[in-house]
């Protein structure tokens, strides 16, 4: 049962949804620039699903398509320092929160600091950063935005990974722009739905 409704599915999938509800329910209690809060959120998001819940991964990890590596995360011994540097840069950055949140999301995906749940954590943390800018974003989780435009989301990530260093910044910018467009569409839909009910 989730929110009083009977849900059918694999136990792991149901647990994943329940965990996500719990993490998003606590989103406004987290500081987007504190590593301990990211680890706590990961523990909520992946508790009972992965052995290293709430911890940096201890081994190598990658994203594979039919046995072919399409992305390899940073080596595990570098993850804590890379994440500390990322959060310090984000905290000091004067980028607009929408841009900053997209950059942070992308960099979490690139570093891949966790055994599992990196995508979910990147989207949660983007939502958290945006919620600090405007509370309406706490009602529009990135999970919803990505679900509505998931083909574009995954294509943009893969495209940026295929590009060489010379082209990666342009690809990242295109990806960030597509995420920002998707967020604005989601906000517009929410406001339109609200106006229609009024």
C-alpha cells in the first residue's frame, strides 16, 4: 500500500517508490551544500535496496548497454574529494539556481558517487536546490519532469558522454537547456491545471 492504495509490483520496485516518497517528503530539511545531507538522503532513497546505502561506493561502477560501457564513474578513491569540491563550487557559484541545479545534477551523474541510485539522487538534489530558489519546485520533482521527457533526458546524457572533450561543454549546455525547458513546461502545466480548477 502506498498512500492508502494497493499497489501491485515487484517488492524491490515498491520499496524504491516508498523510499522515494520518504526522501522527497523530507526534501526541505536538507541543505543542498552539505555532504552529510546528501548521504542521509541517499540512505532514505536506497535503504533496504543496496548494501552501501548512505555511503560512497567502495568499488567501480558504470552504466552499460548490452554489456558495453557507456559511462564509467570516477574511481571510488576519488569520489569523496570530487564530491567535496563539487559542493564547495556549487555553494560559491553565483549562477542562477536553475542553471546551477542542472550543473549539479549533471556532475553527480558524471561522478556517479553511489553504488546505485545516482540518477535518483541527481534529480532529488536538483529539486532540492530549485526548492531553495522557489518553493514551487518542491511540488515539481525532477522525477516528474524526467518522466515526461525521459527520452530527451537520456539522449542528452548519452550524447554528452559520446562527445570528446572539445565538444562536451556544448553538449552539456544543450542538455542543461533541455532540462530547463522541461522544468518550465512542468511549471506551466501545474499553473494551468491550478487555474483551470479555480
